[in-house]
C-alpha cells in the first residue's frame, strides 16, 4: 500500500486525488447542452445500478472524442452528483502524447488504465468505468459498429474477481456514426516502422484508422475529431454476478475465460436488443 501511495504522489494519472469535484460541476452546463440538443441522448436502465461500488464495463465508439463516454458520465453526475465518486480508466498513451489533455481528463475523474490504480480506486469505495477494447474498440471499422469488441482483453474480469464486485455493462449505440472508420491500417504502418519509419511523437499508436469525419474530412491515424451530431442511445444493463470470486478464481485461466465469454455474450445480446428497439 505504501508503494502504491508513493506512485499516487509522484506519477500523473496514478493519483485518485486529481479528481476535482468543482471542475466536474463546471462542465455540467456544457455536457447538458451536448446531451439534450447535440446528441439528443436517450437512455434507460439506470435502475439497475446497485447501491454498492461496481465495475462498469462498456464498449465505446466515436474516435478520440468518444461522445458516448462523456454522455454516460453526464447521466451519472446528474443522478448522483460528485458525492458518489466514479473513476474512468484511460489509456496510458494519453499521458505520453498529450500531458495537458491528460491533466484535464484527470480533473474530470480519469485515471491511468493500470491494475494497481484500478484496485486502489475500488478499494477507496468508488466505482470504476472501464472500456476493455481501448483504442481498437473506439476506432473499430464502421462495419463492426454493432459488435461488442474487447480485443480479447481479460484484465477487467480478473479485477472484478479479485475485488469481489459485480460487473454492470453499459452500452451505447449511435456514437459510431459520429465518424466513419473505413479501415485500420495499423499493420501496414507497423511494417513501415520496422523498416525505419519513426512513430509520430515517438509513441506506438496501437491503431492507425482511416476515417471520414470532422474537421479533417478524410483522416489518417488516431487524430482528434469533432463528432457529428448523431443521436446516441445508452443503456445500463443488470449486474452480472459470477459464481466464484477471490484471488484463486482470478488465477484460474479457464474460469476467467468462461467469465469473459459470459460478459461478452450477454452484452452482445443486450446491444442487439437495444438496436432492434431503437431502429
């Protein structure tokens, strides 16, 4: 615990204290305008959230803007305020590429997507929001927009098992139409990098999307985007509770895989139902 506290005090993204309730409250009018008038969000299922801390697991969309994430957070804040804390795990590369952007996100409740930080957040009594698919998910091609995609990452399952918390799936549909990802050229760029081409900013981007969207028109690479004003539908699903919890369960690879498939299949079914309802 002392080692974790040392990291929290010295490394950006590791401290839970970076979250600033006053700053979060100052964002509410802007988020409210986007919620009601720009994305015209329709949401459901908030009665499914239990009173205790949970691990929210989502599949997100819409490039670096990821508007469904901010709209989900707005829904949380207008119901529970800043008094019921929630932290969102954010990709470590944000701190490498743009420290100022990471600092602003940290004030809004973002913490680095690292197991130690996630464990600390849950042990503080807060809930945690994670998008296991990361960059590969948020920039997945438009033809995959109706698919739950976690890029085969299972760390969130181990986190839930070790900390004995239920998983609450959070879904959205429509945000992937705020930009149109045509393809991911990462494998081509990775080969060029092996031949000597340096990465921009010296950082491996993990994905290299080709997309249509604002403000660039046709864009190459994970560039920031301005989301198009498309309707977004979100849903909070009933909690998923596993049969076994604890360190032993989290170390059982077969059991972790079974839990992963359960979460993925249930979320896909819920997303299919949401799409049928809103189309």
